[in-house]
C-alpha cells in the first residue's frame, strides 16, 4: 500500500487551537440572547436589580453609547437604579504602567470574593488614537478573576476624556451598586490627570508603586501623595525585597511631611507581591480599618456628599460641551473657522471667541 503523501504546502489548513474559557458560561449565553433580541429598558432594570450580570453589561453599553436614541433609555435606567445604589465601598487604584495593577486587582479581588464580597472592577483602558478602541484589554489580563461568579469586570476605552477616565464611569458605579456589588474597584490608566478624577469618585485611594526602578523618586510628588490613603509597594519579592523595604521607609518619611488629612486617617505604606499573593490580606485589613475610622467620625458621608457635588459639576460641563458641538449652526461655523485657520486668516483664540459668541447669539 502506497504511503500517504504528506502535504507540505504553505496553504495547508491545520486544526485550530481552542480558546480557553475565560468567561462565565451563563454570562456568555445571556449575552448571545441579548444580541438576538434587544431587551426593553424595564427588563434591563429588573435584570440589574435581580443581579443578572448580562443585563448589567447591556445597560452599561447603553449608558456609554453616544447615540441619541439611547440617551432617554440611559436616563431611565439610572433613575431606577439610583435608589438601590450607594451601598458599596469604592476603591480607586492607580500606578504607573507596569507597576502590576491588573495582577494586584486580580489577587485582591479573589481575596475579597473569598470573604463573601461581590466585586465589580471598572478598568479604564488607554484608547487608540486611531480606532478609539481599548488597547490593553483588561479581561485578558485577569483570566482567573473573570471566571468568578461574584466578580464583574468592565473595561472601557478612555476615549478623549480628561485624564483617561471613561465618560460614564460614575453612572456605571451606580448600576453596579444596584446589581448588588459591595466593593467597586476603579483602575486608572496611570498616566496624566486620571488620578484626580478617580479620587473624586472613590472613598479610598490606593497608590501602587515599584522599588528599584526609580519609581520611588517619581512617587514623592505633592499631588499624588496627598491623595493617597495608602501606598502599596508591589513586586516586593526575590531580589527586589530589600529595595522594597528601603522604599517603604522613604515613603513613610515623606508621608510625615504632609498635613494631616481631613478624614483623620494617617496613610499607611505596605509591601506586597501580587503575583505570589503575599501581603494582600494585610492591605484589606488596612482598608477595613480606614472605613471604620471614617464612618465613626462622619467623614465617609461628607466625602460622599462631595462626590455628588463634583459629579453634578462634571455632568453640567459634559452636557454643555455635547450640546455645543451638536448644534447645527456651530458645526457649520466651526468648519468655516477651521478653514480660516488653514489659510492663516484667523488665530485659534479669535476663532474660539467667534464660535462661543456665535453660539450665544
């Protein structure tokens, strides 16, 4: 019997590699059904309140949409979820790219779930300047956490919003709280002014740092240090452990130079190795102590009121900006002014002044 000739052609098709299961099967099933048949707003609200993650995902998509047809739906969803919100603790997590935020969040999230918590992770991905899509893809960076039944991970492209904080993160927090998540983790891009925006919408602000990479020198800056409620030096393992301990000492010295916080809380510096799952439980102990302190002295409620005021002002700014650029007359005049700029017939400042006065006319 003649031997079968081996096909060595470059066009030969080989059996593909099956993809790993990184999503809860129940969620995948619900998402497929949602794509087949759009749900009514009432159904989405009921789904959120009954802690259905597929309904939550669909509702967040509507919230994030810029389409005019979704604006009223988004408003209705938020209004119905708001009475069921404000029952979680909101933790902001920031740090330079490469500090290990995703690894830390996965390890930290799994610890919280083991303690009976429901954890929502809202991560703000850097956006491609070309496609506007997310670059990092946080779900692929938290393969274990995303499988957990009591975990919900929502990556959002930062777009062109200030500091890389997704435009609708605040509304998404409300929906997640209404869906029963009692710990909301908000990860920033770690660049620009995103820290300021995330600090304004969270109860506890966690700053991740590295040792031995010059990061300890970059970290001692007044703005970011004043915002931090705790500094975590990650990757404190192996040969880097000695440098991490030295960095901890330096940060503790720096923290003593700053005025006392209004909350009455003294920020702590801790070491951890997220990849080895070391020092994670101690971080939760510190955060728990913080919330005991601020709830006893009344600062927690004060901070929530300040968050609401900030959200109000930000919403007004966002609405004014959207309405300005959506105005038909402004669109036409903007095109004229851009052409005038190209032909050196005006300056950016004169063009802006004319457009603003044009809108008010």
